[in-house]
């Protein structure tokens, strides 16, 4: 008997109704307990007492818990719906063999136990198999040939494409990251994507081949703006005008500090290089020898190396009365990148001829010449963590960062960044590096070495990010662009441990101002 028929029977036959009649109000109106209404809304029916038999009942109705009327006749099956991988699958309570499927709670508990066991004791492949087995056990399509197979293949392919450790990709609804050991999950360092300071830099040239920004070990920032050089103190924010070459009708093309941070070299468009004492604001020496603008400068103690548009690299010794002590010639176009290694034994140079050259301090001929880049090589950086590791970046037609071993003169890795590489610099504190880019993304990327995975991407400049330098503590960087702004970013964590040498200075590949050569 269905529920609706049974309710009608109760209302029409109040004298033989198996429920207690209310003592208040109309005696012909049956009083149906609220429990029955809740059970009725659950769409479950109960078999009444045989007609004509009068029973003595208490104050509540206890339904029969054995077998329902519909179960005895096998006229209906209770179905349970599962949602797997975004698709709704209806699963009957009993399969064709007559054995009942486990309840929803038992099934969820079983799935949870399998998933937990695979995460703690198995690998990723085992986890994927567990997901697949759970789905096969829940999918009625395994028993019903008429069921659609499209959901099965879509679900399987989604699992293989996604990360099995993520709850959203598993389709089970369990966050498996909670089961992993604390050391298994890498804690991502948070980097503020907004600069903590922005300075106006009027007349900062938008020229890919120039080097107009450098940060000293004394926490002073030098910037070449048009015909003048300005010094900005990061401690006091005081700005000092160091020099102005307007009277000689010249322009600033490069700036570079020495290791101690007390002398600044200034390259000019005329081909001269000026050495300034910053503390006394005094011109110490003027170096000549170039026939074109000085685009790049690098210091090696008292040795100053300059690269020019005349395709030459000149080495100037400040202790010598001569303009230069050595001439290095290997590039066929302008030299725009120049960096000495931290131990002072090797010099790397990049040019507009797409070549990267490696020089030894004792020779005037290159010990290696790399032609793998397809555009100008301005971005050059030495690793302070690994001896003989050199990174270089190519221009618009190349867009790659390449890593070289100067011990074996081989390319170890190449990465396509998707845009012009303008600058590279390794972190002093952690094994990471920063690259700045021009056409067409104008972004700053922090990379994890050697995986070369992106840690973060910083944006804000509207022109090519042509200039890059690092603070003396290794935590902050400054970037400059043709939009005439300087932006300061907190990128790297502080140095956790410092090992001291016998002179009381930090040991490592990075020389200190107190180191004895």
C-alpha cells in the first residue's frame, strides 16, 4: 500500500486507525504524531495493522524495522546519486546480483582510507591508481552496458592532466595536501609585487646598450641623467650632484662603483672615463683611449675595464701613468656588457655582434668565444655561489638566458624567456637570480636556480627595464626604465648565516672591502 493511499485510509476510517485519537477538540479528527510526518517526507511507508484487529497502543508509534512493502515486492530500488568529475552518476542501492552496495557513509570512509594510505605509503602513480579505482567502484557504468562511457574517459584524462595531490583535481573532495609530511610541501616565499619606493629620474635614457645605474657597497646609488651624475643615499635619501659634463658638451653613458664604494667611474659619450672620489666630490683621474662612447665599465680592484662602441675593451690600471695597460679585441660591434668574476681571474664581455667572450686576467686573447645567442648580449652575471658559473641574456631576437661553465667552456642550460633580456644579477643571499626584460613584456622575473622556475613576476614599468642593481645587503634591487622612474623592490630574504674569515670579513666568492689581494 502506497503512502498516499494509507493516509486516506487513516482519515476515512478513524475508528480502526492505529494511531491515538486526540482527547481535545473534535473526536473524529485523528492526531498524527510529528514523527510520522517527518518519516513521510522521507518517502518511506509502513504497513498498518490488519483490518478489523483492534490494538492497544501507547503514546507513540514505533514503525516496523524489518522489510518494507516495496522491498518485499521488489517494485522499487532506492537510488543514490554521486557527482564525480562534474558529472552526475546515479547508483542503485542493489546491483543485479542481489547484493547491496555499501552506504554513502561507508563508501566515503573507504575512499578516504584508500586515499590516506596511498598518500602516506605510496607514490604519485599509486595515488592516481587509487583515484581511478575509487571512480570505477562508484560508477554504475561498470555494471550497466547502456551507461555512457564519455564521463569515464573525460574523468580519467582530467586526472592525468592535473596534479593528483590537489583536492579539486581529484574529484573526490578530499584535500590530500593535509596528509603530506611537513617537509614535502615547499613553503613559497611571499614577495611584495609593489615597489616600496619610486623615484623620478628625468632624462634617464631609453638606450639598450648603456649602463646608467649602480649601487655601491656604501649604500649609495649613482644614476646618470643626461649630462649629469647624481648620488642618492639610501640611508638619508639625500641627493647630491656629483658632476655635470654640459660645459664640454658631453653625455653620461655608463657608471660603475669600485668594490670599496669610495670611487665611481663615469663613462662619457666622447670616449673618456672619469674617476671620481665621491666623499670629496673630486675628479681623481681621466682615462682615454677609446674612439667611441664608453658603454660598459667593470672594476677589478685597481684595474678598470671599459667597453666601447669602437669594439675595444681597454684595461686601465689606476696605479699606472698610462691611459691603459692592455687592449682586448675580439668583438666586431659595440661592447655593451662587461663583468669581472668575483675572484678577479676572469672577465666576461658581451657585444652587439651577438658574441659572448671570456678573458683571462693574464692574457689579451679570449680563452673562449660563444656564438649561441641570436641577438646582442648585454645581460651578464657571475654566480656568487658556484665557481665558474656564468649567466648571459640575449636581446629581442634571442630572448634566452644561457648558463655557462667557464671551467669546461660549455653551455649547461638555455631558457627561452619570451622577451628581450636586458639585465641579469644573482642574489648574494640565496641561490636565485633576477632578470629584467624589454620588448614586449617590460617585466622583472625572479628565478630559482638551478630549476629555473619562476618565483614571482614584478610589473610596473611602462618601458623596457634597462637598468638593474642590487643593494649591499642583497635584499633589495633597484630597476630603471625609459619611463624615467627608478623602482625599489624587496625581493630576497636576509642572509641567514655568515661565516667569518680570519680578518673578520665575510668569506665566500664575493670579496669584501677588507680583503687582501
